[in-house]
């Protein structure tokens, strides 16, 4: 499956301890890909950090 769009972005996640604060997922921008899931009729945003 090929992404419909790929870019680099700063990614954040919700702090699991407070459930309120946003915490950076990495120190620098990471590759983010957008996919269309025709089965669910929705879009998915995938960011994979690390080395393959």
C-alpha cells in the first residue's frame, strides 16, 4: 500500500500520567505518511520513528 502523501513533521503524544499535557515524541521532525483505507472509508496517519 502506497501513501497518498508523505512529509516530515514534529509529532506529539498525550502525557500518559497527566492525560492533559502534550509531550514531543522525538527531538526532531520525523517522516509522517497519510494513507486512505477504502475498507473503512477513512484516512490513517502513520509515523514510524527509528531505524529499519
